[in-house]
């Protein structure tokens, strides 16, 4: 993937985030999710799967201080890969094939930055009804917390995709805040790049 393609992939992260904010906003105002919004949930779920893959690729044992957390992460990752391989009928690639996970790394780096900046999102950028800040939502500090937050967002969207009913308020707010911050980051970077 060339740098232009990565930049387009980055802009696509922002476009999907904007659509998810609109989708969740409709859920907040109408009390239910319009069926035509399912497409955006699917696209966001694909991006979150890429972010999780990027997390797995970048995880280093030196960044995990707690042995129990490391064991849990390894168990979780091994389980996930087995399931994925079985579900997709994927065999291990021959040694001469190298897959460079550029998009996954980009998506994870953006997601990681989004989680870190969410409590600092300027109040004038927050559109979630109450409270008009995400300052009370702590940035994840350990790898296990990062993975848990990504999975919470993914699970919230997956449940909406299936049932289209309103999730618990705190979960909905954290998910909304994640995508609102993501969209803001891309808009801000795009403005700096003159795009």
C-alpha cells in the first residue's frame, strides 16, 4: 500500500466515524436505529477488526508489566486467531508470502490516539447530549485496557447491528465519544494537510 493509499485509508476512518456519530445521534433522538444505518455499522466493525489486528501485531511483552495480564492477552489472542482461521478456512501462508499489515497498523495507531485524546476532546466539539465532555472517561494505560476498550466499542456496534436497540448509557456514551474523537482527529489533520 502506497502512502497515498494510506492517506485515503486514514480519511476513510474519519468518514466512517462521522457516519457512526450520525447513526448513534439518530439512536439518541429517535430511540431506535434506522435500518439503512446498518451499512455504517458494518464498515465500522471492519475497521475495529483491523484495529484489533494492529494491536496484536504491535503488542510487545515489555509493555505488559503484569504477568497475569500478559497471560490473559496471549490466551485471548491465540483463541481469536484459531477462531478466525477456522471460520475463514484460512491456512497458514507459505513462507514466501509476506503480508504487510499497514492498514491494520494505521487503524490501530489512530484508534489508540483516539482513546488517549477522548478525555481531552474540546468541549465545543462534543455533541453527546449530557454531559458535554468526555473528561471523566480515563485514557487506557495498559495494553489490556486498550484491548478491552476497543472490544467494548466493537461489541456495542455488533449488538446494534443485530438488535438495533439502545445500549446501556455509559457504553453508548463511550462508543459515541470514541467515534466523535476519531472524526475530529481526522478533520483536524486534514485541515493541517490542506485536504
